[in-house]
C-alpha cells in the first residue's frame, strides 16, 4: 500500500496528522470514536495544540483517510469553533494503547471496566512532547 492510498477509519491511530481541505496541518488525532462491530465511524477527537482543548469532529467532516493522515472538510478556524470533545459511551470508544488494533477493539467491547482510562491533559502534553 502506498502512502496516498485510502485506508479504513479502523486504521486511524492517535498522533496521526489532521489537515484541512487546503492540505495544511491543523491538528493531531487524539481519539477515534465508533463501533467497529457494526463498522460505524462516529468521529474524532482532535487536538489543535499542546494546551488546547480537544475538539470533536463528526465523521461527516472527514473527507479522506490515508496512512498517517486525515483530511477534513474544515479550515483551522472552523475546527477551533467546533464543540469540545466529550467522552463517548464506553461501548463506542476505541482506546489507544500499546496493544494491537485487534486487541484494543476486542478489549473495548468485551471488558470495559479494565480498559485504560483516557489520557489526562498532562499525559496528553507529555505524549505530544515525546512524540516529536
């Protein structure tokens, strides 16, 4: 698969680049929300900066998904005006952990009490700093 080939929403990982319709980087994926069992992609939590609050981007605003990159139908200004991301119900959340995709999806739907907790703002800050 080449870098520009479209991929499924199930492949999206935290840290992927989020770009606007003009191709400029406007944020990073923090979380993916959907139901993999029914192949329903609800949206993304996107961070626009180290200390900014995460914004919820509904799936309808996602134009293209390629390896490592999500292109939105929004500008940076429009993204900043979207609502703040609220934690989805446990049965709809796909957590980011070090486990593989299959393990994460299975764990998210079969054992919600033992899932990793969403990252705190401090943890997100440290993750962003050390990813560079």
